[in-house]
C-alpha cells in the first residue's frame, strides 16, 4: 500500500528564477529544475528546510497555521519549543516570554521544555536496559528521522523508540486543560510553535495516521512579531522546566540533559549524513547514543527562526542561567511520563523514494543502465541540466524523466558531430553531376 505524505515545504512558482541553488543543497536530491522552475519530488522531500534557507528568491516556503485559527476554539494552549525563548532579549526572562504568549491570544501555555525533561528521563531509563546494536539514534529531530527513512532505511531499527518531546507535551497540555476548564477535549485548541518545517510535517503526518496530537502548528516566524509586541505589557508566567529541558533548543542540549554514557551530538544536515554513513558501515559502535539535528546549531538554527543561530544559542544560555537544572524529581518525571506516553506509538517505516523499480530484476537492469549512462556524462556536476549532479541526471534518464542531451556538454558534442556531417554532405554531388568549372 502506498502511503501518502503531507509536506509543509512548498514552492511559490512565480518567485522561482530557476537558479539551481536549491538542487545543490538538498540532502536527498529531491529538487529538479525543469522549464526554468524548480520542482520538488515529494517522495524524496524530508522537509528539512535547506531549500528555504538557501533560496535567494524566497520561492520555498513552509505552510503552517495562522493565529486566526485560535478563534475556532473556546480555550487555546501554546506549546513553545525550547528554542522559542532564544528569539527574545527581555529583562523578565522566560517568564515574561511565556506571559507574552497570553497577550498574543492564548489562554494557557505548556512548555515543550518540560516534556523534554520527561523524555530525558525516559531515554536514560531505556538506554540502561537497551541491548541492541550501538549507537542508538535519537528520534527527536523529524528531519533526521525522515532522512533515515529515505536514505538509510537499514538504520530504522536503531532509532530510539522514545517519543519527541512535543508529542508528550501535546498530550499533557490537553489533559491539563480539560481538567482545568471542564471543557470537552474537542473545544480545546493545542498549538505548537514550530522552529522548522519538519516538525510541522511530523505533526500533520501523525494526524493523517490516526493520532491528532495538536490542532495546529504555527511557524515561529509568524508568531514572532505579535509576541514581540505583547512583551511590552506582558505579565509573568513562571516556567515549570529547568535548564536541562530548555537546553534541548540547541545542539548538544539533549545529550547534556542525559549526562550518562558515551554520547555524540552532530548538527547540520550534511554533517548528519556523514555520521549516518559511518554508522551504516558499522562504525561509531563505541557510542551509546547519537543526538542528530538537521539544522545548524540545533533548533535555534531552524529554517523558521528569526535570529542568527549563534546569537540565539547564547541568548538561550543567558535566559536559562538562573533556572534549576532538574526542577522535578524522579517520581514526578515518572508520573508525567506515564500520563504523556513516552514510548512511540507510530514507528517509522522505510520510504522507497530511491528505488528504481518495484520489481527487483527490473531494478537491477536499470541500475546497470544508470552506471553505463553515468560513465558517458562528463562528471562536472554543474547542474545546468536541472539535476543536482551527473549521477542524478543519469538516474533521471533511466527513469524516463530526462534525456542525455539535457547535458549541455553532450548536446554540444552532438551538435558538433551533426555540423560536421552537414558540411560533409554539402560537399558531395550526385554521381551524374560534374564538378563546376572554376573561372580564373
């Protein structure tokens, strides 16, 4: 059965100039330029946001929900990602930022950072009992999970079965709101403030597969302006999370919160690919756990963030400096984990995006054709053909989505040969005709 995937990353065709910047940066080679416009191959897209980040014409966008959707519910709760705090410099700290969300129009706030502390507890507990192949890979970054589904399906079993913090936060927020207000669950709107398009996609995909965790996902860049205005007269909402949970907003934060075992953190999608290639080869078995984040610097460098990621990382450290490291004890964390459901309910499956054919025999024939075609191409990876590199063009040719003369070098060679043939033909005369006499 073919699974349909929702994608938050979209192309605004009118803005696209066909510049080919995006095809070079896409980690899954999911973009082609055809007829002067980029095209996203949905089966390959992992919604990492690299194309949004790199496009000089702002032709790639992330589709989320708007603040106007708050009016659809009697009571609304904001779920700010830990990285959300890093976008603001305020004297009142995190409590003032949380208060500003009430000024924007939310009735309540539930910190995803608090759920991150719950997930830290659950991951630590799982690692103590885990006896499978090393290293275990964090499933907190949905772009990394999608990358593994598309490019490294053999590593799916090494993905941690522990839920991402936002999933637990959504369940706990809805439960608490129902208890506080007495309203039915369907009258309560839970909205996640997302730093990246991959998290929008993951939550929408969960709903499509039967578990509606949130009622909307608002790109952080869209709530930044209203929240900054609301900060001026904002009250204070004391944070329930500590340094460990809020630290998840930056690269290394998850591992710092875990604090046990041999841990490795890597950020930036192309660095992540290098590490996953090593794991696939059986390397890095000396590590117990990998924290992999697609965005540079972690979520503070998300494609839907406003501030420079280096500045944001330091701001997050400054805002959390006075918070307790672990405000909740083991018993409280265990109780929250039981209520929020820390174990993944929907395990990821491989996505056959790179398969040449459903039939194995046909796929092997096409692979041989691909190798032969690739050898004929110049190997310059210029991108003028609209494919990311020469090998990708060879694949497109084998799939019937391109022809060899899409390569400008092969086209020029073909034109040169044809020109020579035309010149040669122009010199020939029928046998019945004599050469014209030349006058002096």
